[in-house]
């Protein structure tokens, strides 16, 4: 039996827009809540995200979702491990990533205002 690609109506892996990334992050928060184990089981969560995005009219493959998730997880790790400096690392995604993957305190990273001693 020949399988038909899931994305016949349009490209699955077109570049992500800012709005699409925000939608992915909102859906990822729900998937994390439903499946638990934040930051793990990424392949299963990417598959679920791809389906959820499709239900919202966004055609993104599991691999495309996984790619964004891995990049966001890396950004989250950098934000959590940041040390005080003159110019703080800034991301518009910072707080939603903390909601999805945990706050710096729960990750063992630096928390602004805490003593480093």
C-alpha cells in the first residue's frame, strides 16, 4: 500500500512565523501538562504537537515541531543557567518557556536576586 503525504494541501515545513511559534508554545504547554515529564519524551510530544497544530490549521511536520522544541529547550537551558552580567540575555519567549519546562530555581540554575555564594 502506498502512503499519501499528510501535507498535500500545502507545505509542511515552511518557515515558522512568529505567530506560529507562539501557537506552538501554547500547544506545547498543554501537551506538557497532559503528558508530564517536562523536557523529555520529545518525539512523542512533537508528534502530538503536529496533530494539535493541524487541528488549528497549521501544517507542520513532527520533525519541524521537534526542531523548534529542541531550539526552545536549548534557549530555556541558557536562560536558566545565565549568570549576572551587565547585559542580561533577553527572550520574548522566556516566561512561557519557564511555564512549559520549569523555572530556573527548579532547574538548579541562577535565580535573579539570589546570592551566588
